[in-house]
C-alpha cells in the first residue's frame, strides 16, 4: 500500500472532522428540537434533508464499497449489517416525519 500525499491525508482528516461535526449537530438538533421538527414547516424541510442525507448514506453503503471489504469477515459483516439497519431506520423515520408533515400542511 502506498502512502498518500500530505495534502490528501490532511484533507481527509478535515473532511472527516466536518462530517462528524455535521452528524453530531444533526443529532443534537433532533434531541433538543424534536417537537419543532415534527410540527413546523421548517422542521418538515429539515426532516426531508435528513432523510436524503441518511438515504444517500445507505445507498453508498452498497454502491460505493466493494463487498470484498466485508464479505466472509465476521466482524466487518456484522458492522455492515448493523449500520445498514441503522441507516435504514434513520431514513424511514425521517421520511415518515417529512411525509406526515407534508400531508398535514
């Protein structure tokens, strides 16, 4: 395996940090403002955005990674299944919040 250049390594660190920060803030928003997300027009739009985010993450789990990375490996397969279920759950919940708000308004 070849080493990646310093700029690529640092860009990966920075992008990973900001993705983690965005997910953390998304979670904090859901914990602190759940009522507003399910009962306001802005919350409805946020739920749609969260659905798109998590659904695309689920799609990338299958389309972006080779099954060779996890298939036949007990721990990796378990994590693949666990996170696929988690991202499916997030997608369904946020779509239901969006759809219920969309049909009410």
